[in-house]
């Protein structure tokens, strides 16, 4: 059988590996951008949570301040009318507790403002990095996509050029989606991938007579040495 077709199969094998590498490179570039995007989204979520907490604190501060003033007014009114000393002290104590809480809320408010400012600076830097990397990623993806389309076009042409028996067997083997591709070689009288022992007759027909044969164990197509 003509060695030409085995050279075509070998080329197809090389192209299929190139195709895998191009697709892998595209996925890696997409993952690179996605990783940065996740980081950006996480920081944006943190900022949203901080703003929500700040709003809640401001509302709570307003209500607590209002309640503290009410307690102080109640204590003052009771003093003016000679009210119960116990009630006066209770209002004063409650106002004092609320005031301490207000200080704590103010401290947390200041802390949130600092965190928000730091997040703003971080996001600004992240956006700059994202824009730069996005440009690099798009360029790399475009390059690999173009090269991969050329590879796939050549693979299609090879498939069309193959004789019917070669094409039929290759198409059948490709449908099995075998890991690392549809081809194998002899290695010390065995299939390189699954180590199935091949008879001397088959070994001679594969490497010397260049007959198209498939491994009975893993279903890969044997490529003769020298092809």
C-alpha cells in the first residue's frame, strides 16, 4: 500500500496535536481573563457590602442619636417637675449607654470610609490591569483562532484526499474520541499506548508492508515507522 497515505495520516496526527494545543491556549487565555474578572467582581461585591453597611450604620446612628436626645429631654423634664430620682437616673443611664454605642458606630463608620478608599484605589489599579490584559488576551485568542482555523482546514483537505478505506477507518476511529489522538505505533512488538502484544505477522505487515491496521485492544490506527 502506498506510503503516501501513511504520510498523510502522520500529518493529520501532527495537525490534530497542533489543534489541541491551539484550543488549550485559547482556553488558558480565557481563564486568565476570567480569573481577573472574578477578582474584580469579588472586590466590587465587597464595596457594595461596605456601602450597604455604611448606609445601615448612618440610619442606625440617626435613630440612636434621636433616642439619646429623647432620654436626655425626659430626664431634664423630670428634674424640672421634681420627678422620681430613680426614673431620672434610668433615663440618664440609658442616654449614656446609647452615647457609648454612638462612639462605636462612629469608629466603625470611619473604618468603612478607610476600607472604601482602599478598595477604590485597588479597583482602579485592577481596572487598568484588566484593560491591558484584555487587549493581550484578545490578541492571543485571535492569533490562535486564526492558526487553528488553518490547521482545521488542512485536516479537512487531508481527509478528503485519503482513499475511501483510510478515510472510513479514520472517521470511525475519530468518533471514539480517544485520549491523545487516534494513532499509535509499535513499541517492542506491542502497541505503544495499551501495550497489546502484536504478532510477528502483524508487525511485519504494519512496518514492512505498510498495511492499514488497528490495535484490537485500544482501537488506535498503527502508523508504520518511517511514515
